[in-house]
C-alpha cells in the first residue's frame, strides 16, 4: 500500500467536499446554528412553562368552613400557602369553588372534558361531619370509652383525565392534600392528648457524602458521549454517500478506478476524508454546545429549586477523554458508512441506508444511559457500548475501573474497525457492487425469475434470510413459553424449538432458494465412516475441556437471577418417571444434532462460503450458532466455541454426517454425565476423574489431569482431521466440483509417465 497515493486521493476528495456547499452546510454551518436556535427556543418555552397555571375546581368545600379544629385548605382562590414546599408554586394553581351538588359535579366534569378545567376535587356530602366524629372518637379512645366506634375515614375524590396538564395538576394537588391530611392528623392527636411522635417514631436523614461535582459529572458523562457520537455518525454518513453514490452520478468514479492507485488505496483516501468530516462535525457540535450551553445552564439553574446545587460546565479533563475516544469511534462509523454507501446507486438511495445503520448503532449508544448498566467484563465486550461506558468511567474520574477494562474495550473496538474497513475494501473490489444499473423492480417478476433460476447451493442472501427467520421464530416461541409442570410440556418445548424454529424454516428457505438439497446440506458424497468415528472420539475428548470451559465462563460472567431455578426445573422435567433415558437422548442429543447441523453447517455455512473464505465462513456461522442458543450469555459463548470446532469438521470433511455425529455425541455425554452423576461419584476411580463443580449448572466437573490429557488428545485428533479427510475424499474417487461451496481437497501429485 502506497501512502502517497492515499494522500493524493484524500486531498482530491477533501477538495471536492469543500467545494460542495450542501456538505459544508450540514457538517459545519448547521451545528453552529441549530444549538443557538435550540437555546433560544428552550428559553422561550421555559418562560411559558413557568407562567402556565392549572385550573382546579373544588366542589363541596363550603362544609369545612365552620370547623374550628380542621386546618384550612383554601385561602380564597388559592390553596393555603403553608401547604406548598416552594413558595413560588402558589401562583401555579388557580382554584374555583362550587357548592356541593350533583349538578355542579357533573358540570365541572364536562368542563374538564372540554379542557376548561384541569382537575376536579370533590368533597362528598357529610365529609365535615365525619371528620368531626372522627375527632370526637379519638378523644373517647383517649379517655378509655370502648363503646365509641370509629367511623370510616372520609375520602375526597379527585377527578382527572389523560391530558398532560391534568396529570401535572393531579401531581401537585395530591401533594397538597397529603400535607393537609397530615395537619388534620396532628390536630386530632393534640385533641386526643396523644403524642405526635407516635405517628413517626423516627425519621431518616439522608446525607450525600459524594463530592459536589461528582453528581454533575455523572450527568455530563451520560449526555456528552451520546450526543458527540451521534454527531460523529451523521457526520460520517453524508460525506460517504457523496463520495460513493455521488461520484457514480457524476461519472467520476470510473476515472478514479482507472488510476494507478489500488482499490485499497482509494478506499484509504476516501476513508480518511470521511473520518475528517466525522471528527469535524463532532467538534463543531461540541463547540456550538459549549457556547449555547451557557444560556441553557442559566435557564436550568433559574428553574431549579432553592438549595439545589447549580449545574456547571464539565471540566476540560472530561472533554479531553471524550476527544480521545472520538478517533476510534469516527473510524468505525466512517468505515461502516463507506461500505454501506458503496451499495447505493444514487444519493437518494444512499440516504435510505442511514436508517438501518442508526437502528443498529442507536441502541448500542443508548444502552449505557440505562440505570444499572456499568462497566464490567461483559459490557466491555459489547461494541460501541463498551467504549461509551469506558469514557463515562474516565469522565467520572474512575480511572482504576477504566484501566481495568481498557484492553478488552480497545481490542473489541479495533477489531470492529478492522472488520468494517475490510468490508469497505471488499465492496470496492467488486464491480457488481460499484456499477449496478438502475432497474425497475417488480416483486412478482423477480420472485418468478429467482425461483426458476435457483442456484444449486444457497447464496449469502439466502443464508441471511434463514438466520433472520430462525431468530424470529425463536422470539415468537419465547413469548409463549409452555408450563413445564404440565404433562408433555417438555416434549412440546423441544419439538417447537428444534422442528418449528430451526428445521422448518431451513427446509422452507431451501425449497425456495436452492436447486440441490444434497449439495446444500453436504449430502452429495458417500458417508465417510472413518471421519464419523473421528467426530465421536473428538466429542469424547472435548467433553471435559468444554465442561471446564463452561465453569470458567460462569465465573467470569455470573449467571442471571433465576437461571439456576429454570435449569433445575428443566432437569426435573427430564427426570420425570414417564420419560425414559432413550427418549431424553432422542430429544436432547439426536434431534438437536440433526436440526441444528442441517441449518448452520448445512445451509448457512454453504451460503457463507459462496462469498467468504472458509475460515471467515466458519467463524460467522459459529457466531450465529451461538446466538441461536441465547437463553444465557454463558451458553452463547460456549455454543460459539463449539460451533468453531464443528465448522472446522464440516469444511474439512465436506460432509455433514461427521458434524452430526460430533454434535450428538457431545450433547449425549453432557446428558449422561448429569443423569448418572451419583453413580459416577460412587465408583472407586471417581476421585481421579471427577470433582465437585462450584457451578450449579455444571454439577460434576473433571479433574485437572483429565482436562489436560483430553485437551492434548483433542488437539491431536484435530491435527489429523484435515489430512485424513482429504485422503479419504481422494480414496473415494470423488472429483471436486468447481461450483461446490466447500474448498476442494488437495490435488494428488502428478507422476511422470
């Protein structure tokens, strides 16, 4: 790669972008204008909110006017000032009183429906009389008169509707009525000569011992990364669309591609241009927020209650941490935007691709804003979210926590950047992607043509369709979980999860998208019995390793609450007297092995191999295989690692039966170890092989020597799998098919005649 060519492309693209007035306005001018406009609008709206009054209709209050021992609730057309905790709030409520009658109550309800009144407070007939009886009853109770019965407590009624104004008025009036009720209780206790402290034997005093600026940094650490990264994403997408789809429309992309620069160098120059505008857009937004924020902070501090600490601007150190994280995030967003924009045939079409990118990135950026989400090993491995949480920890001066998880966050972020850049380069290396003709799409015509010209093996799009259908079916099934206490519920659950969610979508998609079932599901070759035996032996050797690995995963990522109880309930369903061991093995070992291997090592892997290299296809299929076991994160990680092994077997053997044999043996060994744990522990040699596992879901673990020996044996078998399987393919005399989705076996050496 020649960096001089990359700089030339970068200078060319920067020159073109700086000549585009629309790009300059969206990236540079609009951020400088929108925040002052938002600040002015916020200032006007805040004044309007402070001047807004709630109209309250009080019906039947006149009966309380003659009671001497009841504290007043109203003072003319206002509530009593002593009932307000904030003196300025007394002007936010206007009261209208009406006599106690059914007609007045209905009229006020109608006025509230017509939005002329926000709230109606109704004191029913006899309310004052019952208050007085209650006070006399408390006096009699204090004197020891047991014959005096306490009346039912009087209950006023508050009517409100679904409008925001009515909801806000209800919140305010409810607090006033609660404080008024406390005053009535206080007067009754005094009248009955009962100590007031009996109602509140103690009070809790809350003291915030954190530094004064820590609460403000918690606020800024959640707000600023979210806004700045959103600006970086939008600032990257629009220049990327213009650099790809815009050049296609202007006809200048062909000239650039015919230059001596390589495709990777062209992508590098364009990527640097998009990164420049992404960072520039984020910096412009940050600078505009800093200027406009002074006005908004003044408005917020003016509206804050008395005694609350005013909100101040974040320190420069926090801004420095934010700018430090801006470079890798801009690189990630720019590479994704450039790869997506290369698919667009026009600028209009390119803008449509912004929404899917937002739908993927927005939840990852919003996840750290949720309460209870903090930086740990699990969250540090989530793309984008891990970086946001790391910056939050650094901005809040939690440097020890940030340093602990710095390495996994950086590795995940750089890995995602590398994958995104590689995707962008691969897009530019495909002429069919760069120069797609504009076409009038007709769904029925396309469907008939696609079905009539089905390829023998699935395409990448067909594999993606199957994965989406499997996940959708699993989501629907999880929304209707069966009751495991019912007879036959366990069988129904397994059949629904395997046949309904995995096998049925696989067969339907295969029928609609491929022409050869045998080649799609790797059944076009003779069953390699030697490889089947190797798969079974490999499952036996990897079983102790997988069990120990599961223990480590659970220790690093603790199980969620209730997962152990659910596993015990499943085990209880398995151990039921009406379910025999062969039946359970059929449900939990044989059926999942057949269904899942046909889906992931058959259809999905074949579709991925049509566009990806074998090692990448194995990794991607293993990841989706793990996500299909998403009942818990621990199971997803374990299944992903297991999928790597099975995918390796599938690519090397070019047949699905060794994969089924391995999968079935592995699941069966896990089930047998759990089922006969007590029997195995009672054997004289048990101490040398087994040990008690600290993980409840594992049960019986393996000793360290057994794990080491089985791991070495598994490595030896994996080392022998590839050459043995290649030789077996040649032994069968099967010729390699150029259209086969799997890589060909090593060619035999040619001897001279």
